[in-house]
C-alpha cells in the first residue's frame, strides 16, 4: 500500500472519529491498512516504571533454553542430548536431595492421619503436632497472621540468638515472608519516596542479584551502583562506597545500602573488619542497611566465615547497636535445604521505631499471609533435630553431605575454569555460583553490537545453542564497562559438573578461535 | 532520628482498618479467658474472615494425601494411600524439576498445571477457548491482582482511577493509593439484592471524569461482602460499558465454586464475553482471578491463585511476565492445591466416594447455614439480610436506634463498629462492621462468614440473637466504653 492511499485511509478513519461522541471505539491504523481498535492497556498507557523491570535470571536466554528443550523433546536433532539450566540457583532441580526430616514433618502436617503411622519417627511427629497446634484450625490450610505464625517467629528469634552468641532478638521484629525477595521488596516500598533531587537512592553492589535492580526500577527509585573489586576477590571497598555515595548525593537522596553476604553472583564472603567498616559507613552517612544473608550456611573457602551483620553490629557497642537501622533477610531456598519452591523466608528489623513498624504491617497485610508450608519449613530450619533425638544422626549426615558436596564443587569449578585461557575465575568462597571473567575477541564484540546484543549475551546464546548449557550473562548482573562475565551455578552433581565445565572450556576455545 | 521516619507517603496513605480495633479487643479478651477471667462465653467465635479450615471444617482428604505424597515420596512405595492418590502425586512430581516440590517452577507456573487450568476454564465456560499462555499462577489471587494493578495504576496527573464497588472487601482497595491510583466508588443496590446497576456505573464514571482518569473497572462476582451473583444480562451490560468507556475489566471471581440456591448460576465474564462474539470478544481487555483459597478446597494458607488475561496487548504481556518473574514463582504446594481443586476425583476413581462425602458435607453445612442465617436475622427486629446466593459471607443490614448511634459518636467509633465491639465484648463473636467495606451514608451493616461447621453457626446465631435483643432493648454503659 503506497503512502498516498494510507493517508486517505487515515483521513477516513479520522472523520469517523466523530463517532466517538457516540461512544464507539477509537480506530487505529495497522501496517496493512486495516483498522483495528486501539487497546486500553498499551505500552504507552501502562506504568512506565514496570517497563524498566528486567530479571535476567529468568530472562530471554532462559526462554530460548525452554524452546530448545521443547525442540529436543519433539525429536529435533541438536549438538547436545539435554539442556542444562545452570542459570538458576535451584538445587533440587539439579538433583540435590531434600532433608528427609523436614519432608517427613511437612507430610505429617499436610495429612495428620499419618501421625498414626509407625514408619514416621517420633521426633518428626512431635514437631508436626507442635506446628499444627500453632496453625488456625490445626491446619496448614488456614490463613496465618500477616506477620507470620507467632510460634514460628518466636523460634526464629531463638535461632538468631543462638547463631549470634546470645545477642537478644525480639520476636516482634521478625516478619515471615514469601521468600526473602518478598521481604526485600517490602522494605524498599517502605523506603522509596520523594521526587526529583530528593528521590530515594538505594546503594547496591555491582555485580548484584537482579531482584534489586528490578525492584528499584519498578518503584522508580534511583539505583546507586558501588563496584566490588574483582582483583581483590570481589571485596567491598569503603572508598568506593564513599565515591558512589558522594556522586549520588548530587541527584538523589541516598537512604539505603544493600549488601549481599555471601555474595550473589560473586560468592565472596565478607570478613569481619569489612562488615564493621560498612556499619561505620552506614552510621556516618545515615543509611538504612539491608543485609541479604540467604547464603549464610554456604561458606566453603578456608579462612572464610559467615558473620551476621546483627552480631557485628552489637559487638560494636551501643553507639552503633542502638542507632544503626538494619534489616537482615534469610530464606529456605538456599543453604543446605534448597527448598526454593516453598517460598519461605524471614526478615529481622533492628532499630525501627513502632510508628514505622505499624506502616510495615499495613504493607504486609495486603497479600494476606506468606505460604504456611514455607513458614512451617522455616520453623524446622531454625529448630532442627537435636543430639539425642532419633532423627539427629541422619539429619547431620544429610546436611554435611550436601554442604561438603557444594564445597567440593565450588573448588572444582574454580580450578577447571582457571585452566581455560581467556577465562579467569575468582575463588568461589560461598553461595552457589561462579562468576568468571571472560575475554571476548574484538570480532565477537563487534558482531554482538551490530545485532544489538550485549557481547556476553551473544556469547552465552551461542554456548546455549552449541552445548545446551544455559548460563546468565554478566550484563544481567552489572559489571565494569568493557568487562564480560557469566554466572554459572555450581549445583549439578559432581560428575555432571565436570562434564559441564569441560564443555564450557571447549566452547570457549572454539568461540575464541572462531572469532579471532 | 530514624532514617526510616521518612516513609513513602504511598504507604502512609493506606488507611488503617477498624478491624485493628476489634483485633486488639479480641486479643485482650482471649488473654483474659486464658487467665480464667469469668465471661459470658468460654471462647471467642471468630467469624470475621472466610477461612473454612480455621473455622473447623476439615481439608479434603484427597488433596492432603496427594500433597503428603509429593512432600515425602516414600509414601508412593506403600499401600497406605489410595492408588489414584499415588498416581496423581507421581504425575505431579514428574512435572516438577528434579521431581521435587522444593524446586522453582516456570514463572507462570508448572506448565502442565497451567495447561490443566486452561482446560478447566474451557470446560467451565462451555467450550469458550482458553490459551494457557494467558495464565499466570501466583501466591494467592491478591498477588496477581496487585501485579495487574501495578501495570494499570501509577503516579500521574490527573490520577488514574479504578471503579470499585461499594461495599467491597478491603484488601484490594487498601493498596490503591500506594500504587498512585484513586478509588472511584460505585454503589451496589441493596434493595435489588445488591445488584450492580449500569446507570450507577455511568454516574460514578461521569462524576469522576472531572478529577481523575478512569482506567479500570473492578467487579467481584460472586460478591464480597454481599453474596450476590451477577445475572448474565447485567454482565453483558458491563461488557458493553467497559468497551464504550474504554476501561480495563478486572473480574475477581474467587468465589465461583461457592454457589448456592437452585436458581443461582455462576457464569464467568470470560464466557459471557466469548458468547457476545466479535467485535467485543476479541477487543475487551479482561483479567479474571481465581484461587484455591475459597471453594470446598479452601486452602487459604497454601497460597495458590491465578489470573487469566484476555485480549491483552502482547507487548504489555512481556512486561507483565517480567514483573511476575522477579518474584520467581508461586509456591509449589499452592500450585498443586489449585490443580487438585480444579481437577478433583471423578466418579469411578477410588478416592471419589470419600471426596464426594466430604464435599457434600461441606455443601450441606453451608446451605444449612445460609437458611438459618436468613431465618434468624430476618426475624430479628433491627436486622435484615439479603439472600446469600454465593460466596463465603452473610452481609446483614443493621437498623440501629438513634441512641446507639449517638453513643458510638461519643466514643469516637462508627456506629456499626460500636455494635461489633459490643457484640465481641458481651457475646464473644467477632464480626466486621459495614464501615470497613464502604456503605451508603446513614446505613449500617455487619459481615460474618457462613463457611463454618453447622454447630458453630448455630452457636454464633444464638449469641447474636441474645445480644441483639438485649442491645436493642437497652443501649447502656458497659466495659466496651473503654476503647
């Protein structure tokens, strides 16, 4: 259709717009000249901040991976027998086994008739009875209070006290959440306000777990990036925090500082001095601290230890422990449990005044309550079998096996990737991922840019098509300009992981050769 | 000075609920009861929320057996559970990554479950096709609803408006200011059995156009708090209305499986839209919400719900997907509960007899409760109650004497809140006042759930009758004054 004709059609359409007075729908021109009704909800009329929301872990590369799986199942020939989803921190999907005791208790809670079944151990039964008693109508199917089941919050508080060597924890400060993500987003909702130069700014590490950037985008908050130091094993640097903050003060109102420890995607475990420095910085600059500690049991490297922000804060004395506002987050999805599908989590709020807590309750009531099985599971995580109980030995065996397998795989990953020319991998001190730096030939970078793709996405897409391995490109997490990375989980079983790592190695060598 | 003292005004603007006053009193009373303080009752009967299992009605055995086997697959190796339970669990586990309910799922939900939901929808709607790509499962229907509202509402000038029924349950409307939107109330007609009148929609829309940009219409069918079911004709009028006025239609249909009365029939908005044919059927933009929390399955605590999006712009769908994806996925047990609720045992299945017995028991209890509520409340002077055609609640009209209204004002309480506080204090029954849900000026109401065992309902009605008779006779000074 030539331009003249389409103009004619447009004029006719415009004149019929007077019909809108009669309440008829607006007409819209499409490419083929057919008129079609313009939608109410379009790219132009939808919430502009929602358009900025991206979440690379479940982004376009995963969509392609799912497509390839479908093609494989339909019998299409590929250079690989299966698609391996090494993009997402999902331990069970990769074959990790759940903790038997936890699943026994949850099965008993689900169908209490099983309490009459002699094949279930007594300690599992007594845990189940206790949990059921704390639920309305003695059932996991009842709503709980929005803040979470009282008894569970009390147990979480006691766990935190034990973990932190006796530092007191008020159950009132515990909020059970739908995964840690829910808690993080809720806190950000509370914090983000203001307009223009006084719009709330939130500091987040680069690289970061993209829930943060997605939530900040959705809330229209200002994301303030502070770079982790790759040369020093992804450590935090107060001078860098200061730089980022000072710069940001010119165009926004920085109010919060987010830290992921152990780190995601980087896996670094902060040492105690660093945590102290961060606390001092937050105190000095009056920043709300958000400590994402979901990987607190996933610490592998010698010389590394998990220090909770809360414990360090209190060890620093009342000058800090009475003033610094802190929220710390935990989850049932990681550590040795790996129960992502339960959406269990909690947050502990420190030094938040009652007026603010009242506002927080309003926010959490809108979605009624977190999933009760997830709350029950969290109760078991903070209240596991004790020495002398029938299930203790097996529990310890399973937990140790899982954590040591992860430690082994962390080491293996670092070792193998570092044998590849053009790949450089920092030690995986904790968490569940490697985040190696990859060198990409100029030719590949150019080709990527020509087709409008991030170079590391280009690389990862090629890897997916050729090997079936799905990773997430570093651009999904943030990285220094001109550097490229990918995030790969360490979760597949050891023998499979070995094969995977070799495939990655071979691919990288091929890719480098192809684009030299 | 606290960093967080400066809270987002969007959160501040979320209005506090009168429920909090009642909840505080309830906690106090229950504490006193535990301490042995003498009261005219031994326990507080909480009929304020619709939570079938909390009230004492049992979860369905089939559902819980399947979930138990999925949680602890050892159970598949024995004959403890019926064979169809084991088959169902086996199939469900096969649909989970790593055969574990502990794995994440696809953002929209386990694909096979989503497929079966789309088949349920097609069956329900007499064959109107349903595309699985349009379905998102989430942690309860409120979660989906909030996500869709986030896309529709945002800070703008003029503010974007959402037409909301009066009365309406609060959970949704609570969050609208925090999203930057504004509520445009439209009044349901109590005298006409709480039916929606299109003229009233028109009035509300016309009045709102001066100060906001209306973008969406929210309807609850079957209703909450009043239990009305919308007629097909009324739904057709609404569809015409949203098409002409260019509004996005949000249909909250979570009570679709709780229908009473032989002449009551639930028809979904999707079905009516489909049957109205082109051009409406492929242009009207609709989001319809359902949940595993209501109906006989009543798994409120498992958090399983979904939204079906109809005629939504594909470019917008991509962003909706991204929004859902950052929350990973709905809890797996909730997804499974949804699947089991919508695909129950069939005649011939080993579990069917028990399933049938259990659901019949619940159904009979609810029908009995509704009958008794109507008999009793409509015979008490000062009370009247429209028939409950569907849903979980009775929504009674209170005709309060002027002295009671005055007393309430003196205490700084809304009149029906005052009534509910007195009812709680003196009779140990927790209900919710109509002021919580919105109502015509000068009218008063009370909502309580009917999804409770028969004996409990009888006890509730007995206590209400005694209290009400006394109250109407003599509005006097009591301990309730100290609020």
